[in-house]
C-alpha cells in the first residue's frame, strides 16, 4: 500500500512540474512577445520622428533631442496600446 501511495505522490508531483513548466513557458512567450512589440513600436516611433531610413547620422549634440522626440512619440503610441499602463501618469499631470 505504501508503494501505491508513493506512486500517487510521484504522479501528482510530476503533474505539478508539468503545470509549472507550462506556466513558465507561457510567461516567457508573453514576455518575449511584449518585448518584440516594444521594439516594433520604437522602430515606428523613430520613423515618425524622422530618424529612420536614409536619415544622416546624428551629430553628438543632436542625440538627446532625437531621443526625446522618439520617446514622446513612443509614449503616445504606447498609451494607445495600453491605456491602463499610462493612465496614472495622466492623472498626475492634471493635478499639477
């Protein structure tokens, strides 16, 4: 009877491991998809800001302004995609 109990415990433990592995795999896939979407959004923002394609290389003094412009466009696009993520920031701006 003890062997039967141990077999059941082993099956339960194996099932828990499979469930955990599946959950981690799903979380990893979601994380990678979100990162890929963020990179695509940055690429689009840089194009909209005019810093993609045949744009000449930036001069050292222009980098900060270019990054600020790209970030502003990226943040606006991101707020369209995930308004809950940026909703708190809007409330703070209105209070000031």
